[in-house]
C-alpha cells in the first residue's frame, strides 16, 4: 500500500512539472516569435520608400475633405493608418493609408440600412 501511495504522489509531481515546462515553453516561443516577426517587418521595408529620407518628414500625404467634414477617430497598426471621416451629410467613410508612403490604400463608405 505504501508503494502505491508513493507512485501516485510521484506521478502527480511528474504531471505538475511537465505541465509547467509546457506552459513556460509556449510563453518563451510566443515572445520569440513576436520579436522575430517585428524584426522581419522592419527589415523588409525598402529604404528608398522612406519619405523621411526624401522630404525630411516622417509622413507626407494629403487628404482633401469637403467643407464641414470632420475627423471621427484614428486607428493605427504596423501596416495601416485608418481615419474615420464624418462627411457634412452624416455619411461615414473609412480611409486606409499606407504609413510608409502616405498614399491612400483604400476607402470604405458605411451605408446605414433604413
């Protein structure tokens, strides 16, 4: 009976240690993956496409809006900047910019169903 208790205790310790090793390894690999992905993104950007090198500014772009339009919200990721513009008639438009070139990558008109 003593041997069975010892074996059950030892197997419990092995399970806990194994689970801890798996969790630590998952956390370690996910943090390494994020660092490598960010470094690869920076390395892939061409230096010639850097507007700061040509103009001395970090961002060079233009968005012409009609009179009365206003900026709602701004959201940014590593690859896009999205502007929410509210037009004078109440229409909502999302503009997606490339932060490297400053060019409009696309737009989305939001239509409300009646």
